C-alpha cells in the first residue's frame, strides 16, 4: 500500500511499507530491540524500480525470500550513468563473474557503498571508512557492513588493511576472492574510479596499529 512520497537527505528513492493482512500487519524488528518495539518495513528502491515494485520486493525480502537464494539478478541499463554508477555496475558484475566472497569499498562519504547496495548483490558489501559519521549513515543500507578503520593514504595501505584487519575481525579469511573498490586521489569524496579483483593474503606484519572492531 503506497502511503505517499516525502523528501529525504539522500538522493536514493526509499519506501516505508505498512503491510496489512486480515487483522494483522507485517512489521520489522531487530533481535537487539526491547520487547514490543517494532518498525515499518523500509528500504531503498533498486535501479529501474518504481516505488510500488520496491515495496513489493521489500515485503518479499522481509518475508524471508532470501536474496542469496535468488543470486545475481540482471538490472536494467540506466541512460546517462555517472562514473560512480559505472563503477558500481562493474563491481556488481565482477563479483558475479568471479564468484567473489565480498565487495570491499573504501569510502569517505559512503556514496559508493550506497550505489552498490542498490544492486542487491547476494554477497556482503564491506564499507571501510575513517569517519564515524559515515559508519552511522551506512547502517541503514541493505547488505552494507560499515567498518571504522584508520585512514589509508595509498592503495597499498588499503590492500594491507583489507588483508589484515578484515581477516582479524572475521569478515574475510585467507584466500577469499573479493572485489576491491576505491578512489584516487584518496580521501576525496566522489572520486571512486578504481576496481580490482583481489585474493586475500593474511599477513599480520603489514598491520601497524591496533584494529578497531565494530563486531558484537
């Protein structure tokens, strides 16, 4: 049931869904919430979806028709795509072709991770950022696990964090194949222009400080 349209801080269209069924409604709930706390179903629209289609898909996903079971789904071509859109599309297709275990995104504002999230890949999106505010923003995006990490000034430092920090925290393991997405110059918002297929090689000697864990 479509309730209406409102403006939000992000450019991605989103839906809030109230789903009645006879004398009941379908609501969302996190395991960590106190008793009797629930929420409406919510999510971002995928590329090419209408808001009605997005509402139907969110209902199906919340009813436990898992994304992982449907696998990678072809998405419509979007005319006039930006460079960031092209990189997000390339990361999605690279993860599918390479049977990757995850997509790892180094991001300043979180924008690149949100773009990839709209494709709903059936593998996790690990978004590494040095900004706590970006971690908070990404907590609501489908399939994205935001990870607070020290600033990386070079591509080699990013790969070193990926090979060590993500293994130590249990997000990846030695030998996993991942799609690596980042931007040059490092730290400039909207500069995502780099993608690489990478095989994780755990080497603790490459890490020079105590990792910051958000798990648990």
